[in-house]
C-alpha cells in the first residue's frame, strides 16, 4: 500500500505499527523519498482491510489524499510488524 498526502512528520509510521500489531499483522511501514508512506502487510484479509480503513484516515495530524493498494500473494517473510528506515 502507498499512502499519499501529508503523511510524513505526523507519526504516521508509529500509528500504522500500533494498528497493524493490534490486528495481528506482520510486515513493515517506511517513509519514501517522494513523501509517501509505504506499507507492506500480511495476515487475514479481513484484518488487512481493517488496516486499510485506518490508513485512509491516519493519525490526527495527517491528511491522507490517496491510498493505492495491491494484493499480491503473501510471502511469509515477516515475523512481526515494524518500522523500516
């Protein structure tokens, strides 16, 4: 998922980690050089859709203008959900 808008410098990554971990998802969130936030998450489809709902809103200081999603096959490469730099 790629989240666009005012999403860097507003605690978006930490908000995403908290939500994803609460949902039992694995993967990562990372700020991109173009100002977007990239989210790679794996888990049950219903929980992924719930995370997607959270990402469309974001934390209080964020202004989300777009969320682009892809649904590739899971890789099982992740042990937990984390921030990547």
